[in-house]
């Protein structure tokens, strides 16, 4: 594997895999890695041939959060310096969260601080049973500010009121119970199998419909089911029914054949 801090690989069936590649420091974030990931997430989000994005990591840890050398440098930053530095992390996570394709975190080891935020920003997360998780910021007199929208969304307010404040380490089973992980597997071999099973299912689905479904979630989430929501959701399905993709999907169903986007 190259010495780049993150590696992007495209498969022939349209799967983009982005691998954090700083195993010697447990894939901890520094300025270079954060900026590189932000650019990668933005790029794959705009590439039409990409069907899904996998966010993986090399080595025994998924991501240990902030790199120690980065933290040492940040200790001498002004408040404005810190704000600008944090905005780069915010951009990276927002770019991941906004990708209009299914995103999958493959958690093969510990995910602490910002690493946990990376998991939370993905649509789907699968982890090995030995994985550990921690929101450790308050131990350092800090707070998990930039990752908080994604972590609160993934785990819920009640769980965050505990783990933001205690900085406890919790295991994969607890992460699954809280909703941070969708699936727990025994080891990295089963992690690869779970990834392949999930991708096989995803590539049966219409890319545009999946993108619109992701957008739909954030349109209706937290809103009262009033007349405006009924109107908007009716308009959305009406618009989608008139797309070429929907016409192909319905005709393929009637013809008892696979639609054009289905990868054999």
C-alpha cells in the first residue's frame, strides 16, 4: 500500500473504497489526512459511476481521533486559528454525510473521538466484535463539538448525555444497541463478507432513487406530519415516477428481468 495518508480504490463494479492509511499512529487525524479525506469525499460524491462508498482503515485501529503532534501544534493556536482548523474537519464530515450514494463504515478496530464521528457520518456501519468506542474529549478539557451533529443523529440524545459526559469506553455490542453500528461481526474476515453481502444488495437498487431517498430522510426528519409534509412527499413520489429510472425499474419488474443498473 502507498504511503499516502488515505488511499482511494475504485472497483470495476463502481464501488469506491477510501482507506485511512496511517496505521502506525492508529489512523489518527492530522491536517493532511482531514483535508485529503474531505477532498476524496467531495470527489466521489460527484462521480456518476460510483455506486457506493466504503470507508475503511488499515491496521488494528479504525481511527484514534486527533493526532498527538496535531494537538501539540493546536495548543498554541489562537481562537481564530482553532476555528479555521475545526472548519476543515467540519467540511470533511459534511462532505461524507452529503454523499448522494450509500456510504458504509467498516470498523475493524477502535474508533475514538473524531473516528467515532466518521463512523456516525456514514449511512451504514459494520464493526467487529473487538472494536471499542469512546468520546474522550472531556478528559482533555475539550468537547466533541464538530462531530456532535452526526453522533447525536446516530446514537440519540439520551445516549450522548451519558457518553459525551463520562468519556467511557464502550464495546461493539453497546454501539450496536445504541444504533451507532448496524451490524456486529466476529472478525475482519466476516467484516469483508458482510461488506460484500451489503454491496450486493445495494447494487440491485436504482442509484437515483437511493440518492433521493437519502435526501427524503432529512426533509421529513423531525417535522410534524402536517399538510405541508403530505404535499411535499406526494410531490416527491410524483416527480420520481416520471423519471427514466422509474420507468426502467417498473418495466423490468413487469418483464421479469433485471433493470439496467443491476450488476450481475
